[in-house]
C-alpha cells in the first residue's frame, strides 16, 4: 500500500524548524524514483474525471510533485512563491504559520478568470499556507477545485479550514 511505503520512508525531524515542531521530511522520498513515480500516478488516478485547468504548487516542496503531476495531466503549473520571489506583477496574501508569519504571492496573470485550479503542497499541517493560496486563487477569480497533499497531519484538524474552498481533499499519507 502506498501510504505504508510513504510512512516507512518519510522521516521525523524533531525540533525543526523550532523546538516542539516535529518536521515530516520528504527528502528521502525524492531519492526513490519508483516511489516518486507511484506518488504522481496515484494522485493522477484519484483526480480522474475532475476538471482541472492548472495546478498551483506552493513553494517550495509543492513545486516538486506539483510540476510532475501537471506534466502527467497535460496542464499548466502555476508557482505560488514567498514574497519577493516572482519577477512579474503579483498579488499577495499573508498568513500565520505554526511557527511564525509569512506572505505568499502569485502572478496577476497566472490564469484567466474562471479557471479551475488544484492546489498542491507536500504537507497539510494547520492549513494556513493553502488557505492563503486559496484566497490568492479567488482574488484572481479562479475556482479552487481541490487539494492534493502527500502528507496530512489530521491530528491538527485543519481539513475544516479548506472545505470553505473545496471538499475535494486528497492526502496519500495521513497521520491521526
């Protein structure tokens, strides 16, 4: 089962990036081409039949599988980056992290109004980042059609924050 394979490879890094946080590190997954391909294949399978115009990946780990998934589905990939990293005109959204505050941006011309956007990130923790990404999509008059995560920390109870935008939430490895 893919979830078991993922959980056997994802490593816990205690007290990173600050004391009290247990970071779920996916870098060991990246060393395994077969597992990485299985992740993309499984996400694509779960998205079958869904109308998606583009995938928006959240910096930086959301770029890794988000781009591969967009390529597999034959649709554009849209980067959502930390403030000041995109070169053209952007809009921004600030949010709270588990351990601070941040601002993310998207290009104003990332997609046309009415586009159906899937948001991808490697991990769903408190949901702050993807809620901010969802607000950016809405500011550009796009529709959030769903979310795709490799990991969901369900014990943080953040799924409810996302259902305002879409209740189509995929996570390959869930931690209760």
